């Protein structure tokens, strides 16, 4: 009986640890830039938090601004923004460190996210 109680306690502790790790795995520190259409220069460039939960993407900029994108069922890598506009997710070319930016292309520009 005592060993059964210890086993149940150990399983509960492991389950708690597992759920805390999975909650952290979908949010991470990143670096974001916003480029208006036809611009080679970022209008906004700063650290951000990139989150992905159940397919939805949230970008929380360091200045407090937040952008949310909901996936469109049966359309991979296509989202809608808060206004209902279409957003397309793409990957940029590798930089000199072999890292690619995640790109969220919107009607008026694109958000580049490094570290997502």
C-alpha cells in the first residue's frame, strides 16, 4: 500500500512537470521586424515573444503591441489577422548563421521573426 502511494505521487509529480514544460514550449523570446510593402528598411525592429497555441500565432512586441493570427482550417500556413485580412506564413532565406526568419506576410507589409 505504501509503495502504491509513492508510485502515485511520483506519477503525479512527473505529470505536473510534463505539463509545465509543454506550456513553455509554445512561447519563446524572438526578434521581430516589421517591413511595410516595397520597403527594404524595417519600420519597427525590437525583441518580441512568439507564441503558437493550437495553430494560432501571437507576436507580443517589446513595446506592448500584440498581433494575433488565427489559422484557416484546411489551408496550411494561411491565417487571418484581427481585422479578418489574410496572412501567409513563409520562411526566409538562411542568414550567415544558417537561421531562417519566419515571415508573416500581410496586406500592408510583413513581420519577420527570428528565433521562432
